[in-house]
C-alpha cells in the first residue's frame, strides 16, 4: 500500500468573521503575497476556501462566516469538518470591535470540542500592527478574560485556548503558525533531539527545520529562539528560492526551485555563516554558525547526511504506522 504524505500532514482549519484577515494570512504565509497586496484582495462569497496545497507540509482550509452558519443545520457537516482536523485557528480582528467575534468564537469552540475533543484551539488576535504596545497587552488580556469567562459560564472550563498576537506586516504570523503546527507533530521531541545532536556535533549555533513553501519552522533545537535569527533564516529561504526560480531548474519540472540538490551557504560580514540544505520534498534545514566552525565543512556535511537519514526514517515509520495492515501472504 502506498500512503501519501498527505495522510500524515497536520490539518488546520482557519475560521473567523468576514474581513478578519483569513485570506490575507493564507496568501502571505502560503503564497508569498506581500502584505500590502492584500489590501486589494476581493471578498468572495464562498464559505469554504480550500487550500489543499501539495507543496507544503501543512494542510490547510479556510472557513468564513458570511452570515449565519447554523451549526445544527444538518447540511453543515461538523463531523467531517471538525473530525479530521488537528487545530482550529480562530482569527479576531483586534482593530475592530470584537464582541461579535467573541460570541462566534464561543459557539465554534463549543461545537467543535463536542465533535472532536482532541482539537487544539488557537486564537489569533490579528492586525495588531495598528496597536501601541500597551494597547496590545490590554487587548490580549481582555480577549483572554472574556473568552475564558464565556467557557466557564457554559461549564466548559476544561477547554484550553491559546492566544497569539499576530500581523501579516511582520514575522509574528509565521511565528504563531510555527507554534500551532509544532503542536500537531507527534515526533517533535525526536526532531528536536536530532537537531540538538546535529548542532552540538557540528559547532552550529542555531538550526531550524523549515517547511520551505510557508517558512513555518516545524522544529528547532532546544536553545531559545530569538526573532532576529528566525527572520534571518526566513530571508535566506526567500533569497535561495528566488535565485533558484530565476536561474535554476528546467521548465519541465514544476517544483524546480527546490529539489534534492538545493543547498546554499551565505557568508555574512559579521563572521557568521548561514547554511541551508534540502531535507525532503517539503523541508529544509537552515543553520546559523560562526565562520571558524565552518572551517570543518566536511564534518558538517557528513553530520548533515546522518541527520537527513534519521529524519527520513522518522517520517517513514510514521507512514508505516498509519497505513492499514497489509495482509500477510502465507509463508
Ligand atoms: P477575510 O474576509 O477574513 O478573508 O479577510 P481578508 O483577508 O480579506 O482581509 C480583510 C482586510 O484586512 C484586508 O484589507 C487586509 O489587507 C487587512 N489585513 C489582513 N491582515 C492584516 C494585518 O495583519 N494588519 C492589517 N493592518 N491589516 C490586515
């Protein structure tokens, strides 16, 4: 039996009131649209916007609330919608009055939890680029308080909501998505451990395992993440893919900008090296290290090959476990 990679992808549902920013998030994170271009996104009347992208490690679907979606309407198949999904992201426009959004969050969460108690609930307090720092904190506190009060009033205090301050105008949306996706990867501790082993044996300071298309990092070593390093690595992916799109590949393969040969080394003027290597169809590793550690490039390349092999095994095991049992032939 062939089990496609799709079966094991983290599945995420994006919900929220109309104009809260869902399409913009999708375009910026998964389709490289620049934030300013989202000003011209047209509102569609479709309720569901599918994005079963074959190029990303993450599978992702958007639900709009144009008017009233009646969760108890038999045509709204909540079993299918919530049943198969790992995380539900609810987007709230922080620049707008959010009372209606909070009411909607509450009905959505209660319904989804009933259908699928394993769903992770992630609230994006979005468009915070327009808010002062004090205002951000105050808004987050207020939304946190009201959302949890609503749940407590309904006797649902066991439901856990996570909150993130996001904007498409900086890396916060990518950072938030990374955290959401990481919760859905059962092998995260193994990946972290492999990254730790790889960096400590190679003199590397920081390493991120990236979903190349979205620039979401699905794992990193256990040293703390600072936003600057993450942004630097995101920028490197952009540079490599852009150069590769323009000068690399041939026209007969559709994914020519990123393939098995994809790798890059960038020397910065502060004695730092950025090192990128392809790991599999969706993933790349990007590392930051000092120039003197890179003198032993042979060792780093060798360690990378061991790391890549281990990662491949981690994901293969998962596929085997998920596939239906193969009837054994008589010996
Ligand atoms: P949807 O109906 O939920 O899909 O919302 P859209 O994606 O169409 O976004 C509605 C408007 O919000 C657009 O004009 C976007 O440019 C704007 N928008 C989306 N995200 C942000 C953000 O992070 N900051 C700001 N300032 N505006 C945003």
